[in-house]
C-alpha cells in the first residue's frame, strides 16, 4: 500500500515513515504543505494520504477539499496536534476517513491505518 | 482569564515533558515577563488566531531542547543544532500548542500558526500585545518558560 505524507515538519515525515515502513507500507512521497499535496496527488495516486492541518501556504483541510473534489474516493487521514471537535467534524463532513492527534505512538498509528484499509475493504 | 489559559498551556507542557521522561517538573508561578523570560537561548513562537489573538512563546536552553528532541527521536543522541533538531523542537511546540488549544473551555475556538524558531544569545522579546503572562516550568535539566501574549479587543 502506497502512503503519501504531507506535513511541514521533517520530524513528522521521519516519525511516520519509521512507524509505517516496518509494518509493510510504502512511502511514495513526502511533501511540506497542502499546495504541494494537491499538485502531487494526481501523479502519485497513493492508497492513503496522511496530512497535517496547520501548514504554511495551504492548510490540510483546504487541500483535502481540493483533492476530494477531483478524487472523491481518495483516502485521507488527518494527523494533527489540533484535536478540536469542530475540526474533527469538519474533516468528517468533507469526506476525510480518519483523524489522529499528535503525539502518536507507532503502534497507534499503525492501528488506525490498518483499520482504515480494513474498513474500506469491507 | 489569561492566567487560566496559561495554566492550560503550562499544564500541557508539563504533561508532555513527563511523557518524554523528563522528570522532576515543577510548574512555576505566573508572573509578568521581565523577571523570568530572560534566560534560555532558544525561542519557539506560535501564533494564535480566531477567539484568542496573540502568541504563545516557549523559551528554553538548547541543552534542555536537545534532551527533549533526543527523547522525541526515540533516544537518539542529539548534540548539534541541525535541521532535524530544529524540526523536532518546533514540532514539540506545535504539538503542545495544538493540545492546549484543544483543551481550552468549550466555545473558545483557537487556531495555531506554524512555529517560528529563533536561536541566539541574549534574545529580547517584544510580543506587541497588551496582556502578557509567563509561567516558568522547572525541570531537573533546566527551565522552560511559557509566555502567553494576547491582544485584548
């Protein structure tokens, strides 16, 4: 399964990679903001896009809206320090499949990602 | 009001430091900035928007920051200020701030901006806000100041 990571922190790129690669996932690209994600998504067509909310240039919610308008079946998971209920609701309303707050442990992230693919398969 | 908000930010920092294994944490008194914000050669500034407008500023020594980032990197040794160190300490501030604004009382919606990192000796802060309060958190490895600077309408 190909996973694309979008976060303005290189530290998070590394942490997500360190968690998911040993679990069998392939990281097909890492990007620093929502605008880069929108541009890259069509070429990479990842099985899952993991994206931060607060980023420079374009935030994750705006980027997710744009991607989902062109690719309604896109699997997007928000990974953010912001656990505000209104953001979680907004994410669900626009079709984001999962929402995980930082900080995270590797096994927690794997569980959410595995669960997401499992629920989409069923 | 400001003191209550600051308590949430300082409490979140303490919780995160505990999670990272940095023990002996004592949350400090809430004071005006001049007496506590002068020490520490590293600042991370995060903007606050929507219902609270201003900044939260974290000030600490690079030694304490290296201990924090080492723990965040799973215990890897961190001895130099490189890009990964800068990224990790900014992410620490980002995570703390995100958790803190999510813990504010119901009805207060606050967005945070991406972090800005400033490194240097004898840094002076001018937050440009009219309501400023600082909490000093003591750890066995040095202290960390959390400054909340808010613009009142």
